[in-house]
C-alpha cells in the first residue's frame, strides 16, 4: 500500500513537472513565432526586389528562384542523415542561428555591393532556404510530440495568426522603409536595415528555441533504413504519382514567370517599394481571408473539385497583367490571384492526406512531393530566365512587339500557356480520392510556414488530431 502511494506521488510529481515545462515551452513558442516573422516577411517577398536593385540579369533572377528551391529539397533529405548524430533541438537552434548569420551577411552585402554581389546573394539565398528546410522536419516532429493532441488545432491556429499578422506588418513597414530610403537615394541603406531587422528577429528566434524544453533532447534519432524503399513504393502508386506531377508541373510553370512580376512592377511600371508591397498584401490578405471559405467548400464538395476549379483559373492570372499597368487594376488582379491560390494550396495539402494509404508514412509522401516540386521549379525558373533574356528579339521577329508592349509579357504568356497545358493534361486524369477518405472525427493540423504574393501560401502538414465535439 505504501508502495502504491509512493508510485502515485511520483506519477503526480512527474505530471506536475511536465505541466510546468510544457506551459513555459508553449509560451516561448508563441513568442518565437513573433520573432521569426521578420524573416518570414523578408525571405520570399524582398529577395527579388534586392536582386533587381543590385542589377541582376534576367537569367540570374531565374537562378535566384530555382537554386534555393532545389538546394532546400536536398537539405530535407540531409536532415534525416544528420539526425543520427545530433539531437533535433541542437539541429534546430544551430540552423536558426546560422540562418540569422546569413541574413546579417545579406545586410552587409547591401552596403558592400562588390562586382559579384548577385552571385554572392544567390549563394546566401541558397543557404537561407537550405537551412529552412533542414530545420522544418525536426521542428515539426518536436512540436508534434510535445503539444497535447486536444490543443494542437487551437495552438497552431493561434501561432499561424501571430506569424501572419506580424509578417504582414513587417512586410508593409519594409516597403515604407525602402520607399523612403529610395527617395533619399539611399536604397542600399533601406535593404541593409531590412535584412538587419530580419537577422535580429531570427537571432531572437534561435534564443527562444534554445530556451524551450525538449523531453527527447538526449535521444539521437535514427534514420529509417528503408527510406528509399518507401519512396519507391510511394512513387509506384498511380493516384499519388498523378497528383505529384500535377502539383509539381504547375509550380514549375509558375516559376517561369514568378521572379519577373517584381521586375515588371519596379522597372517597367516604376512602382514605389510601398506600392510593390501593397500589391503583394492584396494577394496575401485575400489568400488568408478566403482560406476558411475554401475549407468549408472542400468539406462539402471534395478537394478534387476545388483543385479542378482553381487549376482552371490559375493559368489566366498572368494574362490579366497584359491589359493595364494601373496600380488599382494591379491590386484587383492580385486579389483575384490570391482567391485562386488559396483554394489551390489548401486543397492540394488536404488531397495529399486523402490519397495516402491507411497506416502509410505520411512524411515519405510529403517529402517525395516536395522534392519533385523543387526539382521542377528549378527547371521552370531556368526556362523563365532564358525566355526573359531573349524576349525582345522574339517579340520583334514574331511581329508581336506592338501587342506585347513590355518584353516581360513574353514570359507571362509562356507561363500561361504552360499552365494551360498542365491543366489540359492532368485534370482529366485527376481521380477522386478513393484510397482513404479522411475520418469524420479527424482533422489535419496545418501550419502556415511561408507566404508569397505570387505563388500562394506554403503549408506544413503537422499532425492529425481528433476534432472536438460541439
């Protein structure tokens, strides 16, 4: 009896200790979301603008989009290997610190601006995205383990709201800072301060991550020996293969034009940096506002229908840019773009879960799809850079120079044609999920990891949790 009482006391003590460190850790995690928002707002939305400022060529802008994506995908696989030797918390804190150092180097690069500044910036962007992908799988595993299932939906929804609002605030403030500094002919100073703010935010993020508790900090994770076998088995499933190719080729066609919208707005239309930012906000805000609508729509009619609708409209988005350069008009088409991209990104994230066979390793499927997308985005960005480099001779030789008043329109047109080809080929082959429907009492917990005005919101799939009964 005394033994039972002692065991009960010990169990109660352990639960009390867990409650203390868990509450503190989750509070630090919410603060970390706020600190890292400066980086989130900068990485996907100002890199192209800075590359244009340091006079990157069209082909270099394509490489700036492609190389970081490809390197990031490779780093995801590397993260599995290094987990054999280091704890996940050490990997995350080290990666975040090194990422902040890279941002600080970007700040110094904007002041120094050597002759090879563009190539140095591309390398730094590769490092930035590579470390982001190195850290993400371990952060996802850490948070998925410590956040209680009953609190996951609420916790990550709150964290995403913090990230979204803070990132948008930094995005707008950054645009204002660049506009003012550019008017003073000190644009280099504006970019330097912007990257410095991002670096300070990420350093703070690394410090908060270090203060968080990981109950498995001493456990060295082992890489599964059958990882490549799982990847091969996943690729042999026809429904998954068609889905992956649809998403990856669509993103590849988007990558053809994605870097050059910034060129068009900043160089051709002579937008101020704040106008450039506000055009992005119009798309991003629309994406977040309409996510709830698309979620309810997909619950009622299925994710396949949402994918069909949005895929059918996305190819026409670049064509809308051909008709007017008026600022108000650009805001409207950016909002229209955000509407379709929010449905596409949400439905494709949910669809991947729906087609996963029962008891299969979801991470394998997600890694395969992400790796394929990164490889094809790299190819698409290279194609876009080549097209942009030869746009003027093509427009003149084809007699389209009057219709295509801006040579960058050739890239937009090529991207639209590519997207239409993807839709025409894959949509008829896209099946309604029959392998595994999502159970009614389960729900996906998605986290907004990054957002982009041109290519939509990026989600991290975190875990599956039971829905609360109303």
